C-alpha cells in the first residue's frame, strides 16, 4: 500500500525551491490568472440580524455577534448591560466581548444590548437584544406526540419569516418505521429559536427510509424568506392541513400496503411504485405553494441497473441528493442528483413566478463508461465554483458537473497493468481550497470498492487529476480533511482503514491519524479546525487534535445528548447561525424532548464576516442534511496561515426593499476586495 505521491512531491519541491530562492515576483500560474480574472458576481443572500448571544463562561458573560458580509470594515459596536455601557471605547476589531463584571446572583435577569457605531454615532434604530443562554446551551423544546415516540434527527436553518433571525427545520422520525405495524409517519417541523412551533408537514406512508428524507431550506425566489423543498407523495399533508390525494387515479394512496410495491434489499425496505413529486412549501406556514413531477424519474426501474434485480434496482433508484447552486451565476437553482452505486441522473429547476421551471438534466443511460456518471454518486453532494467563472459546479467525490450540465471530468485511476478505470462511489469527501499557495479547489475522498488504484486520495476538483492516494484491501468508509496542524503548511488529510495523517504535500505526519472523521468545525477561536463526533456513550463531543502529542483532547461534551443515525454518529446540524464566525452545534437531547444549541463562549481575536454570507459555505449548510452529513467549507483558504478573507460578493434586500451592497463594491463594482481578519 505505497502512497502515490509523485505529483505532490513535485509540488512540495517547487514550494521548497521558491522558499529558498524565488524572487518576490513569481510567475503567475494558470490558476492565479483564472482566480484574478473571475467576475465580480454579487449574489442575493439573507438579510440577517446580528445573532447577538450572551453565554455564561468562567470569566463572566461572553457576548458574541455577527459581522455581516455587507458591513463596512469601519463599523464599530457598543455593548450595554441594563442600559449601562460596558466598553470604554467602541469595539472595532472584534465581534465578541466578555462582561467580567457579571454576577450570576445579581445579573441573572440582566439584559444585554448591542448598538452599531458609524462615524462615532450610535445607530440606535439598529439596537439588538441578546439571546440569553441561561446555561451552556440554548434549549429549543419540540412538540410531543401521544403516539409515535418521535426522535429528533437532521436539521437545517433558514430565515423562514423574514425577521433576520434563523429558524430551525428538523426531521422527526417515529421509533417504528416497519410498514406492517407502523401507525404514524415521518415529519418535518419548523421552530423558532425559543421553541415556538411554526408548522408540521406529515410526509405520509410512502416514504419508508428516513435517511432518504432530504430537504432544502433556502430563499429560492428572492422574497427575503426561506422556502422549504422536498420530495412529496400521495398522502403527504402540508403545514396547513392540505393533503395530496390520489393523483394518478389508481385508487391507491398508500403504496406501502401494496405487496407488489414493497421491496426488501438486505435490511432496508423500499417502494418501487407510486407517484413522486417535488414540493415547495412556504417557510412561514408550511403550506405547499408549488408542486411538480420529481425528476429524474424512478421509472422505468430497469434504467437504474444494467443487471436487473428488483430489490437491488429499487435501492439504486432510491438514493437522493439535493442542493442549491447558482448555475447562472445570479439566482439559486435546485439540483437533484439521483443514484449512487450504478446509474446516476441529475435534474435541475429554477423558481419562476412561484412555480418550478425545469432546467438541464443529465442521464448516464445506464451504461458504465469511463466518461459518464455511472457509479459516481456519494452519500452527499457538494457545490463550489471550482473554475471561477462565477457559476457553480456540482461535485461528488468521483465526478464534477459544470454549470451547464456538461460533465467536467470523471475521476479515474490506473491499475498496475496500465488499465485506466473509474474510481467510483464512496461515502465521504471534502471539497475545499486546501493550500495557502494556490487558489485551486481539491477533493479528498474515500471509496467503497476494494483494491482500487486509489481507495482514498487527493485530486484536483477542477480537472479530476489524482495528486496522491492509497490503495486498500477493503471499503474505506471514512475520510476527513481540515487544517489541524499549524506546523504543516495547508490542510491535513486522514481516513479509515489504516490511512495515516498526511500533509497537503503528501508527507506522512503520523502513522496514526485522529480517530474522529465525522465533522469539522470552528470553536475555540484560532484558525484551526476542531473535530465533532460522538463518544462511547453516543454523546456529541468536540475534540481538538494535539499536533505535538498526536492525540485528541476533549474540548466539550454535550452531556445528556445523543447522536443521530446509528454508526453515522452525527449531530443535527453544524453551522454558523448565531454569534461570530464560529459554528453552532445543534444536538438532540437523549430523551428527544428538546434540541440544544451550543455556541462557543471562548473569546477570539479574529473578526471576519459570518460564514453564512460566504456563498459556498451557505450552500453547504443546505446540503448538509443529505445522507452521510458532511462539513461545510468556505470559498477561500481557511487555515492557520489565513490573514485576510474576501469581502463577500453578495447583496441583501432590507425590510424597506432596498438593495444593500458591501460598500467596497458600491465604490468599485468590478474589483475584488479583501479584509484583514486581525488587527
């Protein structure tokens, strides 16, 4: 199992030579020019409030708030407790403050307020009151039902009502999903952060695998409120009680009770019959506002596997990946990637005048070739503008699709006999800018088929060219990439099946890698990633890799929580939806009575725009609930070497209907801008 590091060693050698003797003016690479010549493409994003939070800490009361993507770098803030100013001078280089005078006995009901300051003048009309965490987490109680024993599962966030604050959309699964004996069905629910229940969608009897219930929460029509999009069926009941009836007139609305429709594949049940729809719901009420036929279609079943077997074929047709992408560079499109292990097909939609409008589609025609999508699906889907043309690409760990639906590449390897083969399906991958020395996106991915030329490896997300990797004698089911070691330039990469911890250069840093490969996130205030996983008791835990001692240290354990998805071991959501640029963590209580939101109470000396105003990161929060939840990455290099970040190329629309653009783009609309993250 020798590492294939030729390309990476060449890269490392080049970097070393440059470090020793290059002139300051290095020749620009093709990637440098591609990045520099990219268009300034402002995309509409959510008009957010400050997400101002107050969280108890050992030092007092920790206060944290958002720096918006549209904010001027000159913006400052004042912080008040019960009307008394706390800071001696306006806070200008941070978006956190610790009230060391806080006394838990005297100040239990203290009200903290945040006021922006522009040119020494307080903007009192934009004063915000903190969301008070009375303990280390914020409790969001969920609705309880007399029957069903519902758990809490994957979640997403969006501004459902247009008030600038995120709400939570969460999947609820009944304990019993056996089609013979169940009497209730999976739900999708929406909650305010204070636990106010907004609506419930009953998905109905025709979805029998909860892992296949993937949903989009995003503002798709630009009205300032997020819509919810998901698959629906006959028997689905929306948030105001409207039920989809017998649309095909065959007298059946519960296909799980039709023997010929129910298919068993190993330990999973699937339905091979019944209409499938794509529905859009009003985010504020849960009312269905649009519906269309789901594409790609399940039928004919034989189109999903080139050797027909009803159980296996139905499973192949019952794998769904949903995401949002700016395919035209301006407005969001819905993307559905259907299939995984065999045939893979893609359909896209735009929302026009409140209705679904079909865009491009891709069909591999159930033929396995080196140049099509057959067997290129993963249990997630990623979106990034890897060619810097202002338009997004759709990326799996085995392929990439350009913004127009054309295949950019299929990832291939070369066997020992010189035969070129498709590397194909896997379970996990990261797509990100992984080095401070190039703007290029890379993909670090693991693969399922044993004894491939590269079972886990790094390849260019632009071309699919393999950089380095390892072959393995069995399925390599986990992989992760993140910057966890500041002594190694760029990100580090690791995985299961005995994969060592490797540097971006391909150098082995340690034969034993971090045991956590679930979710990366940002928590403790530096620019290195933390690792989120579940411990031996299935409690959600945040770890920090100690690069000197080569061990993982526990940063936080969410006591009383429980992970989701069995061996998947994930929390409900990891995303920067409150406070400063660091991630929040939503977990479920072990008794399923509440969601718990954890937000860091550790100060940081870095200030940067909320990650939710980075388009690539925000898109990743949309697709995070797909199957094997993968972490969000940004559109820029994020690591120990980062000193500045791009000013988000976005605009928002305020409550008066006015377009809000970052000041630097108002002055120079065709020039890219950056901001220092530390003063």
